[in-house]
């Protein structure tokens, strides 16, 4: 059906973007373009989210539901947009090696707004190409995402999805802590991989919560 076609297209697109990203490291530079890295990561996570959603649909069908009957709750789109922005910023941090500078928290070497925060012109380009500004945005937007995730968890908990809510709380707090530790230790490989992996887990549990909120998993066992 259309969904299978979409998944096939996403897989093909992911492969094409992956080659496009790698190609950026074959000319005049040993590393890949961070913008392409971000696009590659977002496409991969979009594919992951689509697979999780499809799996939950199939699970609902197996339990006797014909289809999802609800509409997205008000929190779904804003939170997923915020999470996507944070993921893009994280890819920029990785691509620009921005995690290897200003390795203090919560301040940045004794400053809250470093002197080189807006050194590029035009000013908006700092959010994309200035490692200092990219790290600044990623570290503080993490607070916004964490607060949003806790609010989403509260909504889900009150609606009866207690296990999903607790999972979101645990994952987002773990991710925040991992992010701080990764920064303080200047991105050792193990912590960097863990930080990326838990970010993907946060997306998965958020998609599960969104699916549940739309009525797609109402036949799951009662959650105490």
C-alpha cells in the first residue's frame, strides 16, 4: 500500500543522502558537511519513526482495531518539531566538533554568552556554521526539550498511559545527563555514541506516546 511505498522511498532517500554526505568529504576536506550529516540523521530518524508507527498500527490490528481513529493531540506536533530541531543542532555539534570546545556546564568557561557567539555575518549563519553558537543553542534548547518532554509525560500519565509516561521521563532525564557528561568530557567515543542512541530512543518513546494518544493502542493491558 501507500505506506509501504513511503517506507521504500525513505530507504532509497536515506541511501542517496548518505552518499551525498560522504561525497562532501571527498573534495578538499577530510570530513563531511555538517548540514548533510544533519539531513542524513533526520532522514534516518524519520524512517525509524515511520517503522515504529507502522509496527504499532500492526499491533493494534492484531488486537482487533481497524485503524487509528483519533487526531493528533495538541502536544504532538510542537514537541516533535522541538525534538527535531534539537536533533539537527546535535548533528551540527557533531559535524563541527563543537563538543570539544567550552567543556564546562552550565556556564561556558565562566561566561553565559561567550564573546565569539555571534562572530559570523550575517548573524543567522552563526546558528549553522559557528561551533560556539551551535553548542550554545544545543545546550540550552536541551532544557526546552526536557521541560517539554516532562510536560508531555504528565499529560500521558494523567490520560492513563503511565508506563509510556514514565519511559519518556526516564529517557529524557537520562539523555540530558548524558549530554552534560559528554560535553564535560569533550565527547569521548563511548559517551558520544550513547548520547546519539538515547536520542533515538527518546524519539521512539515519543512516537509511541503520540500513537497511544490518538487511540492507536487502547487495547494494551491496563497500566497501573
